[in-house]
C-alpha cells in the first residue's frame, strides 16, 4: 500500500475503492463478481495518475522528492554495486552514519562510492540523522576521495539531504570548514566524479559531495541553496509560503537543466521513484555507465580543469 501525498487524493480514493471491491470479491462463498467494475476503476486510477503527474508544481515535486518510501542511498548501493566495502570514521572525531562511503565495483570496475542516507524507518532515520551530515561525515568523504584519487578510481556520489546538520556541536567542530574542504577535495580530484541527486539536494550539505564533472537529477528530485521553508522564512518571514518559495527558487530538475546547472535528468516511473524502485535504479545505472564511459578516457588534469570551469561558468550564460 502506497503512502499517498495530499495532492494524490483522487488517486487514493480510487485505489481505496478498488481495494474494497477486491476484498468483496474474495469473500466467503466465492464473493461477488466485480471484475468489470475493478477494471473500470483501475483504468480511472491510471488516468488520474497520469493527469496529476503531468502537471506537478515545484512544491509538489518537493513533496515527491521527500516521499518516505522513495529509495534511499543504501538501496542504490545494494542494487548498483558489487563487493561494496564501507569505510567508517574521519580519523579525527567519530563515525557519521548520515554519510555512507566506501569502495565497490560498478559493472566490474572499481569505484569509490559516497552517499547521504536518510533512513527508511524511524529507527534508521534517527541513526542516520535524517541524512544531515556533521563535520565528521564530510571529513570521511574527503578521506574516501583522496584514496580514490591515489588509486585512480572514479567517484560516484548519491546526494539526498535537506542540508548539513546545523546543531551546536556540529558548528563547534567546524561544519562550514568541513563542507568547504569537501568541496575543495571534489575540485582537486584527477579522476572522474559523477553525482546524482536522488531526492533532496540541500545547500552546501549537497554541493560538498556534488561538485562533479557530471551532475544528474532524478525527474522529481529537487536541488536548492536552501529549503523552500527556509527560503520563505527569509523572504516573507513566513514558512507557510514554502509553495511560493519553491516556485521562485527554481528547484526542480527541469528548471536546473534549463539554467545549465545540471547535465541531465534521469526519468522516474509514473507516480515517482517510490512506486518502482527497480525501474529508477536501472535508469540511474544506465546514466552512470554512460557518464563514466565518456569521462574515463580523459586525462586527470583535463578532468580537474573542466570541473572547475564547469562550476565557474554557472550563471554566466544568464548575463
């Protein structure tokens, strides 16, 4: 059973009717023959799903990007990579469970993997701090990137965070400096780095591992300098105007591709990635393979130079 978002109410109502009819048909004494009515309602539900997802607003896309059943980093790691060996700790303070990092094989080739994990249930969300990394998480990411660079391994990053953790302890331990060092490490790599925003890409917490040669977004993911709620609080001093902020901030994959901030959009199944994990992971695999095939023949210094120029060029075409 899906968790329906508020704008999916027409679909939820139809699916509820279908479930009731199916229970009725499975009752004692063979139940009631309602196959024709079920088929009619299923067609209506499918049509409603197409209609709703054909015209999602930026705020609705933000809701889809945050859907609790959306596949998270650990699901992608499990499905995309073999021989994944996680590494823990930043060798300075502690292990940060918000960041999953290690080495694996992608299509048989060795790669480094870094991703932000939100967790799929209450216990996991608390363990992974809802995907909001502390300084230790970014320092761990830097450690993995430096090892990948030393051993000439491409780096794949999976971005899914509302932002870096803003707690007092994180700030005391140098959160801003850790984000800056991680971004610097991305820029200095002489191996390919490919990033995919699989859910939310929030502010410096995302860019710290997404300063890549190629940046892709899932169709209904979002990427922004601040959350819509945070933007609304600053612009209008009213977090309730998050819908207006989401539109003004251009947070969708489609807007960001038009602005040349990202390099491509990975299609999601109809109704969002949470409705078919395997399908969206397969599309992500295809995109990663194509990007790595294009980048692998390029020498390290050129990769580094092109990456820097890519980010310096953002916004210039708007002048």
